[in-house]
């Protein structure tokens, strides 16, 4: 309770003054003062998480067959969340600080700057850290609670494993976010990748899950390589990987940046940002590395919600926000970020429009929204980006959890052509409401949704930036598309005539020793079977969707409420985007420099956008209403089907994700595989063949010489005489000077 | 002249023993006949001890043995010959007269001096050793020629009578005829050297070379002599007889052939090289035939000789190894390997003793050769001893049959552990596997070769060791790793258990000498010193000059 | 090579004016050696082959005697005495061996003995 | 005494095993390795980790005519590797309990001999003693492979033996050359080259194989000579590592070797090569290695990518891991070629880490092989369903091998790549001013500003970047393997009951001995490795601190030699005629 009070206190009173000051100090180009002694209890955030991991691992070792690991996880993560809150309270009253834990990697070869490679387990605590940690731990706690029910069919099977990996994820995320140096960040970065791998591949018997997990890890590794190289370049240039010292080093270049004199900034320093960007693109599923995220939906839904929607995928955003000064001193880095973000947003939205799997639609919408965040960073509205991360975390988690509830209830059915009117089924009310709230947020329904405000900040920032007008238009277009496909899902699945077909996970669950508690089997599914006649019908006759239980409902309710509640800190506290704005402004992610504000057709861009984006969003919803709700009688078809021919092959292409996967497969994987086979052949026959040949050479010579040992006396005598003659001749010829 | 007798006591002892053996061996009493081997052993032992302890020491060398080009080598070489000779003697047990004695023991036949070979065999053996020892203290071409002939003539007979099989005869005749060809070659070479210098005394010849340089005639003589003598060491191109003779002879005689003539040959080559250059030639002397290679280590042979030895060394080891790789008969394999080992030792000859700056065991190629002779003798005897100690039960013709192929060795470590492990150890040592003796034998060849700037030759030596590893590995691990064919006729131990002793002693020597090799190396270092300061023949500017003054 | 010839020329070879110089003896000796060698290589009878080696030995003997005379030195002749002795010993051995072989194969053809090979 | 006892203890137990009854062989061997392990622990405890020099030094005279002494001594690098060797000893013995059932005495005694030889390699301070131990590792390994290996074992054993033997003979020529060079040094020559070195040569002009003396002497060689010596040394040690074109013996040997043999091979034997390069090539030919580092690094990088891609198309799990060693050790040598503290520290740490994680992978594969008698990925799949404990370990060690931060592999791999990244003299060279600040002009050049984190060297960011692709490739093939074997639907070879908990009734004997999942003994074998993997990943600082002394010395030697490379080039050529 004390902590809660602290947060409120900090949020409503203390932080305002504090951060105002810090921000001013920073604006005066003085380095941010960072205390060396942060609160010790910051350590507890990862410690609780790792403790949960270890306990769950113990549970696995002792083959615990109850929900114990879930409760351990929930408790520990809640504790982490509490600690995060108190750390936030500390930071908001004391300013940024570093909490040192222990030495990690130390290579020292001199006393000067740059002559030691030092990466400690130490935490860099500022408001940006706190912002991320608060929603990461908070959401993780909630989703763990949700998962305790969602995963219940696996109790005694993979339940322990699931929660162990889940806790490990939170630990890694904590390291990533709280790191005081790039190397610890890298630890978290790859750690979350590992957990993502483990959790995507949770249903390890499904080849598609295994493949998706592998894909996620490998694609992320590509990004990680860039990140690693960026870190190295950073080390070479600044002589350190610790943020504090790096930012101190950047400080000098910031002046040049503010003066617009990029030619005074060494290209090496500018290149750091490009490399780091690669890492961010990988982790946050941006072009060209976004392909893993949609496949990652093979994992259990809570995982999709937490890792692949709310937290891990925002690590890229966090990285750029954390190292924002480095990006600012790079002449084209932010432009690149903006363009990549915008294009990703558009591309993912177009794919999302054409999908039928609702979880996949959500996945593409995540990619798309991440694109928004990158665009926001790129157009120098880091505040908007951070705010969008924050709001998106809540509503996207909620969307996923709702989808998960549907999936859970309908045996894995996710095809929007096979589900209809779920929201109106008994027991599914909360899910329906949560879904609606989420969709409204995602679509940017004006004024009342948090998503609207954060998205608006990015759009406004884009149009306000004189160099980013075209990005603004792309984002605006995407906003419309987003609203359309979001509500396409809602109108198809949650409202309209009731209809469902169960998915094929009945059997899969049986494999797991699944014991469905058919608590809700008497809930009506009367509208269920009239309109279809395939073979599945027989199976689904016995099928009763089971509505979510208390845990899922509670979590959804909390999230639905908080999706609205987050508007409060955004709008009630003064400043651009209020509390989040302050959090960002008080950290390294603060955008500096003076930029003339561009006008949007003569209006202030931000104010104009409030109107324009509202209109676009509402238009999208309206189109979705017309095409997918109005007059729809069956689940499988809608009015939109009639429009499809008008788009020609485009619709088909979009449905096939623009064939990007195939393209990559053809362009990269296949050639590599061919190369690998080629190398293997070369290795066997050429490299090893040469060795064998060298080994065979003595035998070959021996075979050649063997006839000389004919056993005949005369042959030997001739050999001796001839040999002597030849030898003498050789010797004479070699030594005589002709 | 009496002074020279100081050196000859070991030979004299051996000669007396030979005479005794020749008589005793014909005795009608079985026990006396049997004592021949013991008497021979006692004689060799006495000669060895004498050579090791009572050889003229360094002080008297200048006075009494001033004529010797390698003054300290005598004691070392004779001791070495004696030790290996004793080991070989252990092997020789039962080589001849086996059936004869069996029939006499069975009472089917009485002793017939005409049918017995025992006396001759041991006498020839001792004669050969005597000749070998005489090689070491040769200071005259005539002496050298006689010593060489005394060494080799008995061996021809020994090969022929060592087994009852036709192969032994064939081996004997091939060996004899080709040996005669080789002998004629070096004899002609000696004649030319004599013609060019007017003296048969090595010392005088050396002085002559020092004063007047080496005339083309002398050079032709030197080259022919080297080539002729290289028959004894089985160097290319005089190596052809080796596999056939080793294969045809009984294994114990093959062991003998691999050591005795080879040692004689190397001693002769060392003497000839000492005459031709080591003893006096300064580096950088001009003249096309007598150019001395101004190598960093200072090989001081005339370029022609160096080149010939170089080519011979390279060819010998390569040819020996590549042919050995193909063999399945252990004896033949060892024969080719013997060729290869001669090639290794020739590297030491090419390297030479080096200049005054190169004192020390590691720098002196001559020491390396002498040390390697010991190593090779010990480990080679071990391998042949294992073969000699095994046999097959008599076949249809009533003769016992030799074990010969690699397949025969399979599983020896389980059936005859002592022999099996001796084979493993000796083969690994021949391979040059550290820390066995063979490795420490090769190491000085490496160091001396590199000291002399013969890097390519050293690399060829290294690569050849690797080629050799292939077949030695088969030989080493056939007894240990493989299991005998179930269908194959079992191999049994020869009734002459003393041969097993020889094998075990060799194996023990291979291990122990490596560990306790330091003092041996010290001896070799001394033995490898070439006498400096050959005087000018005609009164010149300087009476004495230090050898190879840089 | 050229130098060898030059040296030979300088030592008065060939000199038609005098009856028998060192060169003549050497020439004979060399010819004998070569004839012996060629005989060894071409003939198949073991006894003839042995005689060819004797020819080679004696070629060396001629050279030794000639050189001894040339140098006015006795060691050459001494050498020859020893060579003759050794040759005699060899002859004895050769005959013994040949007899041994003849008993086995009833032939003196050297080509019959090639069981050992490879 | 400490080091001699570490060498003699396994040797003595080898004799005990050979002489004792077969029934006691394994227990005797276990006791022997355990004693060695505890002795090594004692040594670790007694070792002064903060001192940079050699410790436990001892020298017994041996063949002084050749300048060979039984000199031993360890610095922290060698000490760590000895500890690794001692740790793997009992693990190998324990892991062989069910795998080796006939000729056990031979097996365990040769295993112990092998351990002694390997310890000797790391402990020696005399080139010939080193060489003896180095070569002598071949015989036991040859025996282990050719007696206890799988179908093609004889060929593999012979190839392994001959290949490495050939190389090391040439390396011996290099050693001898250095010794000869040193023996010819006179005070005059030394003085002309570097007067400060004079006191380093107590045995001036004598033939010796003492490492300390030769280290000093070899530096006076001209760069050209150093180049030849480097070539000779690499001929021996690159084969052992193995570097790219000379690696083909490794997959074969690994595939055919018994499990413990593979563990030793990957864990320690390969490190003999890398250790030898560190111990000899670097101090003997600093200038040459500086000049040729790019070339060697290119070989490393080719090995990383080429080896990695080949892994991807393997069907034999063991062969895959074997090829991964080629790739992994490419990183190791790449780091060493960076010739700076980061790179070399990383490289040395890599030796340890690779030994732990790859050794463990081989153990795991061996456990599967014992159960299913196959290692083909076509016949195995989804083992996680049946053997969760095994699967957990497998994923764990795979991740360690992939280089996941927090586990051991990461620290060393990152340091190696970082070392290569830093090591470019291009970082320091000021380039022309950039007119517009565009990064295309003088991409890596610095516009006036220095790069404090850079070091001298002849590699650079491109090397790091291309090698870094190897990290991706590593993820590809290792996850491919895990995806095939651990995850996916359960696939078992024919004859194995795919539903029953205790599959394969009537299968061969060793199969019925083992339970389906790992037994306590097997877990006990893996846990120490896992613990070390975590420990070295989370808290590598003690190790890195301990390495800093020796590594700094090495770096100083190389950089000094390079900076005054011209001086010895001339003076020594004159003086050594």
C-alpha cells in the first residue's frame, strides 16, 4: 500500500517539479547528473523474476502436478511489479541513478579511457527504465494470472516449463530495460529471444511451432548481429559501453547536431546508430526482419500477448529511445528509422487486412503498430512513441488475451470465417467487451481511447516535422486501414449471428491429457450448425465451447479498465502526453534540438491531426461496419467478398503476405542451403579429397616404384649401375658452371 | 706400430674367440657344441668391455692415434658394436642345425662335422663383427677395404645358410653378386683416390687435399667410393637387394644385416667425408668441383659430394618409405624401413660436424649419425627379435615356418604379452614417437640438419617420418588392437626362449636409453669430433691450421 | 665435365709418342671395369657373372698398380696383393654358393631366382 | 612437485588399472581421476591468481646435451586448461560406465594416459617436453578411436594420427630452428638488437629448449625468418585446432570416436593446438604473426562460415557438433589474431568454454546413442517427449554453444569478435576531412577524433562483421539440430516402442540397462558442466582478471616487436651471417 501511495504521490505531485528541473538542466546542454548509488532494491526486480524461474525449474525437477508454479510466478512477478513501483518512487524523487550489483565482464589493459572493457551487472535507473519496468512487470503479473487458467490443461505436463520460461522472460526483460551498459542490454536482448524461442516452441510436438520458434530466434539473431556490431563500434569510438560514459561522450556531438553541423561528427559515431537500428528492427519486427513475428503466434496466447505484443517487441523501441542521443547525432539514422517504421506499418496493415486468422491479424497489427512507434521515434517524437508503446501494451495484450480466450474456448478455432457472434454468447460477455475496448483503442477511436492519443501524437509529430510529411501521409493511410481490419475482426467474430466451428485442437489437447472442465457446456450454441455441411460438423456436434473462467475474466476486466485508465496519466497531467511525456522527457530519450514546426495545410499539425485522424479512424470503422456487419447472415461470407475481384490479384497477394516469406526463402534460405550442400560436397571430395590424395601419394609413388623390385638379379644390377650413372650425371650437371 | 695395438685389442679378443668357436663348434659333445654361443658371447662381452674401458684415452690419442681422423669414434663405435652384437647373439640361438641337433638328440643320427654348420655360423658372425670393429679404426684405404670385406663376406654365407628354405639361397646369391658389384665400385674408387694422391693413408690423403685441393680424378674416386660403400647402408641407388635379402634370410640374420653392414658403411662414409672435407676445408674455397657451400652452418664437404649425399639422402628415405607402405610382410617392410633409416642418417652426414662455433651434440651431424646407429640398432633388433621368437608349427615338409605377415602379429599382446608389447614399443620407437628412443635419435638429425642450413632436407625428413608413421602404426597396433583371425593357424613361441629375451631387452633399452640418454649423448658428442689440424704435406705457410676456420 | 676432360688432356692423354703412359693403363683399367659391368648386366650364367665381377676387381687392380708405378709408391701394389687375396676368398664363396644353388634348381641361370620380389 | 603430481597421478592410476582386475578398472580409474581432480583443485587454490608470471615452476635435468630439461610451470592460462583437463577426467570415466563393456582395462588405462599427456602439454616449460606430451596424446587417442569407435573407426584413427603427426613434425622443425637461432646468439648480437634483453639470456650461445630463453631469443629473428617459423608452427598446430583447410580429420575422428573420446577431443585435444599457437607462435614470431594475422583470420572466418553451413546439412548429430567445432575454434583463433587484450582473453576463455559446452553436447549425444544406437537425425526426433531431462540439458548446452549471453559461450565469443573489431590500425589513422560529413568518404576513418577503444592490429570491423555472421549460422544449425532431435513429433528408430515408457524390449544389452530418461549417474556427469557454464557466463570476472596478466604480457611482446620490427631485421641478419 505504501508503494501504491508512493506512485500516486510521485505521479501526481513530486515528479512534476523534479522532472521539470531535470529537463531544463538538460536543455541547457549540461550533462544529466547521474547518482552512482541507486536504490539497492532495484536488484529485487530481476531477482524476484529469476527466483520464480528457479522455483518453477524446481517444480519441473520434482514433477509438480498442480498449479503451484503459476502461483509462484504470479506472486514473484507481482513483487517485482511492486519493487518497480518503489524504484519509480525513488527515481522520481532522487533523479536518475545507477545501482551496481556485481562485476561481470572486465578486460583491462590500461588506465586510460578506452583501455578497459567493463560491463557490470548494474542498473541504470531513470524514468524511461521505470516506465518500461512498470508496464512490463505489471502486465506480466496479469498475464501470468491469465495463463494460470489458460494453460491449465497442461498442468503436470508443460505447465512448469511454461512458467519457468515466462519468469525467465521477465528476468531477461528486466536486464534489457534496466541495464546500465550495452552488454547487459545485450544479455537481456538475447535472453528474451531465448524465452521467446522456448515459448513459441512450447507445443514442441507441432512441427509448425518448432519451425516458428526457430525462425524467430534466427531472424532475431540477424538483428542481434547488428546490435553487437553497433555495440562494438560504440566501444571503439567512445571507449566504453556504459551508457553514462557513452552519453557523456555524445554530449559533445549533440552541440554539432543542434547546430546542424553533421560534418563535424565523425562518421564512425554516426554509424553506431545505423548498426543499433538493425538490432532494433530485428527484435521489434520491422522491415525487413518482421517475418518472424506473425509465425510466433504458434505459441500459447499469453505468450503472444506478453512477449509478442506488449513487451519484448517493444525492446527495439526501447533501445532507440535509450540511445536516442546516438541516433540524433547520426545524420540519417532517424530518417531511416522513420521510413522503415512507416513502411512496415503500411505493409503489415495491408497484410492484416487480408488475413482470416484473428490471431495473425493481431500479429500483423502488432507489426504495424510497432512501425508506428518507430516512425514516431524517427520523426523526433519520442514521447509519442513511448506513449504508444505504453498504451499499445495494454490494449494489444487485451486483444490477444481476448483472442486467446476465444481460441481456448473454441478448441483452437481462430478463423474469422468460422466464428460469429461470440460476444453475445452467454459467458463471453466480458471477452466481447474487452475485445471491443481493445479494438477501439487500436482503431484510434477519438477522445475516449488512449490509443487515439498516443497515435495522434505520432501522426502530429510526423506532420509537424518538416522532413517527414510523406511519412505522415503513410501513417495516416495506415491508421485508416488499421481501423478497418481491427473492426473487421470485431464485426465478424464478436457480433452478428451466432455461429461456431471448433478448431482441431480437440485432439491435440487429448494428447496432452487434456481434461476440459465442460463447465459451460450448457451454454447455448443453438445458432451453431445450421449453415455448414462439411465433415467437421459431426465432430462439432459433441463440442461445447467453454467460456473463460474467473482468472481470464478478471484479467480481461482489469485490462479493459486500465486501457481507459491510462488515458488519465496521459491527459490529466500537464505537458505533452502528461505523465509518459514527463517520463520520457526526464530520460535519455528526450528529443533535443529546435525544429521548426511544419503546418498541416496551415493548421498546427498536432491540433489538425486530432481531427483528421479521428475522421480517418471513424471512416475505417464505418467501412468495416458496412462490409462485415451490416446485413451479414453467415459467418463465412460477408459483403467484402464481393469487392475482392475489384482488387485483382492484390487481395490474393496480400493474403499471401505479399509472398515475402517465399521471397526470403527463395533469395536467402534456398541459396544458403544450396551453398551448404555445395560446401559439404566440396569438403568431402575436394578438401578431404586433397588430404586423401596426399595420403595416397606415397602409395602411388610406391606402386610406381614397385616394379623396380622385380626380384631379378639383372634388374637390380642394372638399377644400381643406372642409378649410379644417373646420380653422377645429376651431380655433375648441377654443379658444373657451363 | 705397436701403439696401434692399443686400439686393436678388442679385435684381437674377437679373433681369438673366433678361433676357439670354430674348433669347439665341431665337438662331438653336445654340451661343448652348445657352449659355442656362450663362448662367442663371452668373447664379445670381453671385447666390448675392453673397448669401453681400456681404449686409449684422449691424452694418448694425439700420440698414438694421431693418424685417426675421428679419434674418439673408435671406442664408441666398438662399444656400440659389442652391445648390439651381444643382443644379436641372443637372437642367433638355434639358427642353424636345428633339425640336425633334433635328430641327433633323437638318436637317429650321430654327429657329423660335415653336416654341422654351427661352428662356421658363429665364426662368421664373429668375423663379421671383427671386420666391423676394424672399420672403426681404419686409417688406410687398404685397411678400410679389408675391414669392409671382412665384414661383408661372412654375411653372404650367413644369409644363405640361415634357413633351410630356397628363399635363403636366393637371398644369399643376390646379396653376394650385388655385393661384389658394390665392392668393385668402391675398390675402383679407392684406386682412383690413390692415383690422385699417391697415398693410401687417409691422413696423407687429407693433407694432400688440403694442400692441392681435390683434383677431378680424386673427386671421381671419392664419389665412386661413396656410391660403392652406400651398398652397405642400402642407400638409393644401391638399395635394390635389401628387401629380397631381408625377406629371404631368417629374421635374426636380417636383424644382423640391418645393423652390421650398415654400421660398417656409415663408418666408411664418415671416414671418406672426413678425408674429403670435414677435416680441413675452409668455407668458401673457390673452384667448380671443390666449391664449398657457404651455408650458415658451414657444411664443409665439397659441393659435389654434398649434393650427391643430399640427393641420396632425400631419395633413400623417400623410396624406402613409399615402398614400405605397400608391404604386408613384416620382414620386407622392415627392410624398406631400413633403407629409409639410412636416408635419415645420411642427413646427419650431409650436415657434417660443423665449424668450431658448432660444438655440442646438437650441432654435430656426425654425433647424430653415431647416436642414431645405436638407436636404430636397438629398436630394429627388437622388431626382428619378435619375429624370430615366433614361429608356426611345422608344415608338411617338416620345417617350422616363419611368422612373417602383419596378420601373424595380430593379437600378440594377448597371446604373447612380452613379445607383443616389445613389438609395440619398438615399432613406435621406429616411428619416432616421443618419448621413445627413436625420437631422440631423430632429434639430433633435425638439429644438425637445421644447423647446417639444410632446411629442405629436414622438412623432407619430417614428411618421411609421417609417411613412415603409416606403416609403423600398422605394425605397432596389429599386436595390440587387432584380434587374430579365428581361421588362421595359431602362432607359437619359438623354442629358443632367449630370442624373447632379446626382444624384451630391446624394448627395455628403447625406453630406458631415452630416459638415461644424456651420458650416451655425451659419448656421441665426443665420438663425433673430427680431428682438427691436418698438417700440410709440403712445407707451406702454416704447419697447422684449425679445421674450418671461418 | 669440361674440366675433367681438360685435366685428362693436361695429364697427357692421349699421347701417341710414348708407348705406354699412365693414361693407357687407366684406359685399359676403365675399359675392363666397364666390360666387366656390361658382362655382369648381360650374361645370365652365374659363374660368368661372377667372373665379370672378378674382371671389375682386377680392373681396379690394374689401376692400382699403374698408379703405384706412377707415384713410385708401393702401397698400390700392396693393395693389389690384398685385393687378389680377397678376390680368391670371394671366388671360393661364389663357387660354394653356386653349387648350393645348382643343387636346388639344376640350373645356373640367374633368372630362375626371382621368388623374392615386390 | 604440484605439476608433476598432476601428471604422474593419472599415469600411476593407468598402471594400477592395467595391472588390476577388469572388474575394478572403472572404479580405479574413477579414483585416479578424482584424486587428480582434487589435486588440481588444490593447485587452483594454491595458485596465486594475481601474479602474472609462472608458478609451481620446477626443473629436473634430463638430456642436457640437447638442452632438454623436465621443466614445468604454469601461468594462469595453463592452469585453467589443466583444471579443465582434470575436470573432464572423472566425467569421461563416469560417462563410459555403460558405453564401454569390453576391454575395459585397456580403455581406462589409455584414457588416464591421455589425461597425463594432456596435462603435460599445458604444464611444460620446455619445448621438447611439450612436444613429447603433444605427440604422445596421439597414441592413446588412436587406441580409443580404433578400439572403441564405431564402424569406420580404423580409417578415422589413422587419419587422425597421420594428419596431426605430419603437421607436428614440421612444427618440430620450427622449434628446432628457433632453438638453433637462439644457440647462435652472442652478446654482440643481442646487444645490437636490444641491449635491454641481454640480462634475459643466462645461457647465451648454448643449445637449449627452455621456453623462457627461446621466447626472448626468437624475437630477434628477422620478420622473414619469423614468417617461416610461423608457417612451420602453424603447420603443426593449425591442424590440431583445426583451421579451415586442414580440418577434415576432425569430423571423421569425432564421429567415430567413443563418447569419452569425443569429449576429450573436443574438450582438450583441440585446445592443444590453440594453446600452442598462443604459447609459441605469438611470442616466437610476433612480427610475422602481426603481418599474417589477416590471412589466418580469413581462414578462421572461412572456417566459421563454411564449417557452420556444412553443419546445417548434416544428418549425423555427432558430425554436426564436430563440424561446429571447426566453426567455433575459428572464433577462438580469430580472437587470438586480434593480438589485443580483448581478443586474446576472449580466445583463451573460449578454449575453456568450448571444452565445457561442446564436451557436454558430445556427452548428450553419446547418451542418446547408447539408447538408440543411432545418431541419424532421420531416425531421431522429438526426444523431448520421452526424455525431458535430457532435452533440458540439450537445449541448455546448445544455448551455451550458440553463445547466449549469461552462459559461458557469449563472453568469450563476444570478446573474440570485439577484439577483431578493435584491432585495426585504420582506427587510428586520421583521414582527410570530410566535406559534407557523408559516411561514404572514409567510412571508418576518423575525422580528427581518436577512437579510444581501438587497438593496433591488422584486422578490423569487416573481419568482425563477417565472423559475426557465424553467430547467425551457429544459431541456424544448432537450432536446426535441436528442432529435429529434441522437438517435433517423436521419432524413434525401428525396433523401439514409441509409446511404452521403457522402450525396446529385446534390444541389445546396453539398452536395457538404461532407463528411458537420464539416470542419476548421467545427470551427475552433466551437472558440473552446466554449473560451470552458468558460472563462467554470469561471473567470468575472476577468470578474466587472472588472464589479464599473462595476456597483457603477450600483447606487449607482440606490439613492442612490431613497433621496432626494423631493428632486429637488420642487425640480426648481419650478426648471424
